[in-house]
């Protein structure tokens, strides 16, 4: 039985997303430690460059509970790991990452699928 090279598949997925997708930025907020002298908790936003292809969900998937009208599906290169709560800046609009699913046959991440919701 031959082994399939999923690293090569991931590289192909990245090439295709770079060719047919668009540049995007994942914005991730990190909350620091509470500062009692100022009474504030600092928030840092880290921006991570990525590439994504974004599509509307087919009507048959919109259930009004988990997937809402206007939600989008994004496929992202595996170089950056999107997380629930991140914001994806794509095509001039910010989208909140609602859910993330790695596409990882045999444990090798080929790409990420993310559910996005407009801000």
C-alpha cells in the first residue's frame, strides 16, 4: 500500500488559493493582564497575512440557527491557523470567524474552512 503525500496536496491547495483567491488579513485580539493602576485591561491586535477564497453558502445550508443568511464560507491556506473569534479582513470587509474546520486527511492540514459572519 503506497503512502499519499499530503504535504504535496497542501502545497497544491496553497498554490491554487494564491492563484484564484485573494490576499486577506486575520486579526486576532489578545487581552493582557488587568492593570489596577489604570483600571484597564490592554487589548493587542495581531495581524496575520493569509490568502483566502470566500463563497456564499448555498441556500440549502442556511438553517437560520447555525448558518445565517449572509454568512460566507472561506477556504484559507494552512500557513496561518484561523481561530473562532478572529476577524478576517477580505475584499474590503471585516468578517468574524464563527467556526473553523481543518481539512486534514491523515492528520496533515491541507487547508482551513471557516464560517464567516459580517460585522
